[in-house]
C-alpha cells in the first residue's frame, strides 16, 4: 500500500502512433481487372478438377494469390504482386511451392508462364524437377 505522500507509479495507458507513419506502409492490392484474369484461369482449372481452393493474402509490400490442389496442402502456385520499388526483377512473380518460376513487369507475362505450367500438368521441368522430385 502506498502512503499519501508517495507518488503512484506511472503506467502508460496507450502507445501513441502517428497516422502519417501508418499510412506510409506500402499496401498492395490486386485490381479488379487483375483479379478477373486470375479468377478466369482458376475457374477453368476448377472445372477440370485440377484445383480446389485459392487464397488472397496481403503482406507488407506484396499481395499474393495462392492456388491449392487440396485445401489442407501448401499452395501449388502463388502469384505475387510487389510494390513498385520493392522488386528488382519485375512487379509480379510466379512461385511453384516457394520456387520462383517467372517474374515480369505485367501480370499477363506471369500468367503466360502459369498457363505453360498447366499444360505440363503442373509438373516442373528441368532443374526444378530435380529439386522437387526427392
């Protein structure tokens, strides 16, 4: 118990954050046109029974569209859209189970590579096949 003469210990009630600092974070989103392109390819593969689920996520400086063969698996493919200054190779990337398959400055360029992978049956070829075959 504190006496009346002793000051009470100071406990901070809240942390003050400047709104301008919060707004500086790079938030990246897929546009409606980009989502239309992604969902068109996705829906075609769902009709074929190849894919079953997708997820859209947002990280600091990037937005991701992940495609799953089964809901409980890791993503089969992921399309990443980076903030303008964050990517040295381009604004978009295609990943196959965390391995970068393609980069490009447009979504169309990356989706072209995704379509090539789908024609191969989603199986990687070349050096990537050696990495994932074990």
